[in-house]
């Protein structure tokens, strides 16, 4: 999808996002409770704040919320909700984290981190996040655990919601070498033109995210299999990972300097 930009998904889906069956089924309350428990005392930043599904109830608990998003349409939906106009939002690519100051919690939920399309951009995003964390701050990320068995010869077509009046299904291509998924959700209503909702993701395994964190001077504090602090294990389909700044010594161990070799003494004949 060459015409895919950071704002594409949000701009296309904004009108129906909150009502999508897989969004409505999210454990929103548990997510908010969890984030509130680790938010600390300073400001909180959400990457890809969207319609404020998480940010609004979190702000209602008394936290000072800020958000980044590329889609004006998603944020306009947030502004329509009670409390949605009190949240500071900067527009642009969240991978660049263009917002001033430090935060005691930065978070990105619901696989949104994977919308950064390359490994380089994901690594740089971790580095920018590290610069915006207060010393005791944490970065929380929720992502799916890649399941390559979903794809048959690099593709998948699957039903999301089926009724007599409306079907919602997805058509996906998987490029394993780039760890990239290009997907279009298609909504067809009886008697209406079909609507297309494209999404493009570059997924990473939890271990790759740990390495990105390490490159950015952070380390894993905890990993769970869900927002209710379920254990993370082989059956986990998603992970909630919490990173913190690593002590400087661990951040980027430099290779020890070897003592310069002394020139060998010449023996007298
Ligand atoms: C799946 S929605 C999640 C919204 C909200 N966080 C939630 O959990 O309901 C992803 C959001 O991230 C935004 N987004 C995706 N990629 C982005 C990028 N590179 N920069 C800024 N925003 C981005 C989209 O516009 C959309 O609002």
C-alpha cells in the first residue's frame, strides 16, 4: 500500500471505530485500572490516543493526560465526548514523539506501536520515549504475539462479524521477511457501497521489543499476558510489557579499551 500514511487508518475508520465489535470487546476498564496503578505523579502521554477510549477515563481519575495522533478525525471523535476536550493533543507521527517535557508514564496500547512501518522507526521511537521519561517513569506497551499459523502462503481472509444485513471481513497479506502485515477490513451492508478500512503493521516479537528497549537505555520491568496481570506464557496471544530506564551502567556497555601495545624492545646483538 504505497499511499498508506500514519493518518490513513484513523481517518478511514473514525466514524465507526468505537462501535467496531473487536474494539467494543476490549478490556478497557482493566486497561485503565492497570495504567492508573503505574502512572506515577507526573504527566501521562498516550501514543495514538485515537478517540480517547483509554485517555478519557484515565484523565477522569485525576491524571494529566497528553496525546499524540496523526488522525484529526479520530481526535475530533474524542473531543465530542465528555472530558475529551480537556486533553492536550499534538498532531503528527507519534514515532517522532514531538512533545515537550517529561512523563512518568508513556503508553501505547492495542498493537498501535506496530503501525510504525520499519524496525528503524520502531528503534528510534524507543529512543525518543526514553528521553521523555522521568527518572522513575515507565513505558507500557500492549502488542499481539505474532501467530504465523494464521497465514496460508502469506495470506488470510477471515470473517470478523456476520449478520444478514452486514458483513465485516478482512483480507490480509503477510510479508514474513519484513514482518509486515497489510490488511483491509471490508464492510458490506445490504444495498450499500462497500467500505474499506486499510491497516498496515510491522510486528515485532516481545524479545525484539526488549532489544529495542535495551538499545534505548531501558530494560524490561515486567511482562504480563493481559491487563489483569495474567502471567505471560506460551498460550498468551498478547503481552503487556513495562519498561523502565536502566541504570546507566547497563544501558550501553562500551567495549573496554585495550591498553596500547608497547613497541617490542629491540634486542642488542
Ligand atoms: C487502533 S487505534 C487505537 C486508538 C486508542 N489508543 C485505543 O486504544 O482505542 C490507533 C490510533 O493510532 C493512530 N496512529 C496510528 N499510527 C500512527 C502514527 N504513526 N502516528 C500517530 N498516530 C498514529 C491512529 O490514527 C489511531 O488513532
